[in-house]
């Protein structure tokens, strides 16, 4: 399979939506072509001039703004992970590549691990965004809950890429739970410090 490629300093996960501002002529053509054909393009993380071979295909689900000069604001959704086998020499303004889809190992999902991850994730979301924050329930999660929790878990870019490359959902959940468990005490500490600033200078007990 051949995909047009849109290298970015971004890790896109399957079933996750992100906004993009399309302004370079080559990528305006790529997105225009995908819109006309109903096709997808590939997003690969680029860091320090290096493009990671494992990326995620994306489809445009909404054009939110069209500008007179041809620029576009769009919402894209991740679909299928892939591995770039090689860049192809097609005569196109944008890069194209031969890719193969990546699939997860067949294994039973660790339900207890999902619950632990979800509880810690929701605690962090509530602390960061306050009451009424958009927490998740098990009903909101699909077959790969790690990908749905990852975008708002405070992961560094390299952690997101490792998550994307893993072929085991349970391994991804373990990575995510370890990260969230380390992050939670720091957020609680920051919240306690903020209470000092806003009160009389005494640190209240944090539960």
C-alpha cells in the first residue's frame, strides 16, 4: 500500500482527532487530493530531522475553515497504524511511501489494569481541569483504551511514540499506568502549593 506522507512533530493515535492548519502548497495538494478521493494520508513523527517509520494513517473528518489563499483548517482522525517500508519515487510535491499495516498481538485484555489506569487517569483529569472535567468511563473505551487515554495523560513525545509502536495493549497500559502513577503525586503537590498561595500560608493536608 502506498500513502502520501505528512511528517509532523506530532504522534497521532488511532481513533483520536486533532486539528491541523494546512498552509504549505505540497500539503494543501495532499489534503485536497484526499478530500476528493476520500483517501487517507500518513502522519509520522519527525524529530531533529529524523522521521520515525511507525506512524498512523489519518482521514479528514471536517474542514473547519477555508482561506482565500487555499489554506485549510481541518480535523483529522487517526485510523490505522503503519510501518514505512520505503519512500517511493513518485513524481509528487509531497513524499509518498510504501507502508504495511501494524496490528496488535492476540491477547486477552487485562481488565484490572484497565480499571487501575482509568481511575488514575480520571483523578488527574479532575485535578488538572477541575470539577466537571471530561472524565472517561469503561463504556467510553474501545478495544485499545490506552490510545484513548494517552492524549491527555501528559506524555512526552518520545513516550507517545513508544506507545504507538507497541504491539501489545497490555504493555501499553502498563506503560501508561506507570507514567500516570508517577505523575499523580507531582500534580497533587502542585495543587497543594497553589492552595498555600491562595490561603493563609499553611499547607492543607492533601488526600
